[in-house]
C-alpha cells in the first residue's frame, strides 16, 4: 500500500494547540471528564490533553464499527465499560474522525443514559458527508470523504504510528 501525505505534522500540531486553547476557554473552571474513544483517538488525545489549561479526569472507551474493512459496518459495538462515574458530570468526547456520525450518536446516547449533565464532542477530522446530523462542538479539520490513516487512525490495525494523516492508495 502507498500512502500519500494529506495533513502534515506541523499543521496538525498547530491546530491541536488552537483547539486546546478554545476548549480551555470554553470550559473555564468547570473541568469536564474527558472520554477518549479507542483505539483511533489515542494519539490525538495524548497531544490535546497536554495543551489543556485544566486538569481533567480522563477515561477511555473502546467501540468498533469498521472491523478490518474501509467501509463502516453500520453498527457500533461497545467493547469496554467506563471506569469513571459520569452521572451529573460534564463530559467531553474526544474522537479521531466523524464519518457517518454513528459512533458519536451512539456515544452521546450512551452517556445520556448514564446521566451525564452535558456532553460535548471534539473530533480531529470531520468528513464532509451530507445529512450527518450529529453534534460536533470542536473539530480540527474538515476533510473530503476518503479513507485516511495515521496519527492514531489505522487500516487493519496498521499505520497508527504515522505522525501525519495520509491517504491510503491501492497500488
Ligand atoms: P462513524 O461512526 O462516524 O461512521 O465512524 C467512526 C469511526 O470509524 C471512527 O472512529 C474510525 O475508527 C472509523 N473511521 C471512519 N472513517 C475513517 C477513515 O477514513 N480512516 C480510518 N482509519 N478510520 C475511519
């Protein structure tokens, strides 16, 4: 597989710093619980949280919708439980990419069912898709509808360690 560079390291870094500033200002003193969505968001989360001006509690949740394909299965499966009680708390979801929006919708519904007080969503990449109809409060970049890898995002569990976002090109 060939990978074409799409968003480089420096561009990502600068955008992450600005996102963290925006989030820090918006939350002020009301430190939310950060919920990072595994596996794809682990790199973005690690960079973003270190630039925040507050000290959030951080939890992880693993959900799956793609399997080893490049097309969403249309079904979201939750693989783990939370380890922090979100009842009555503000929660900020950190996700790698919003594609169809199914995962975000699933997670916001799940957090509501657990009694979260408020839920906001931060994604690094927001794919341009019509009628996505989900709430996204913060995003790093809007991208075309194509399959990307790197900076946490995989294809068949590979390429997560690329420092940039790339497009997978079948040879
Ligand atoms: P959605 O539920 O919004 O359709 O998809 C969300 C999940 O699908 C993301 O968390 C991510 O794991 C995966 N996904 C969606 N688009 C891409 C993509 O372009 N590349 C990769 N590697 N994963 C994607």
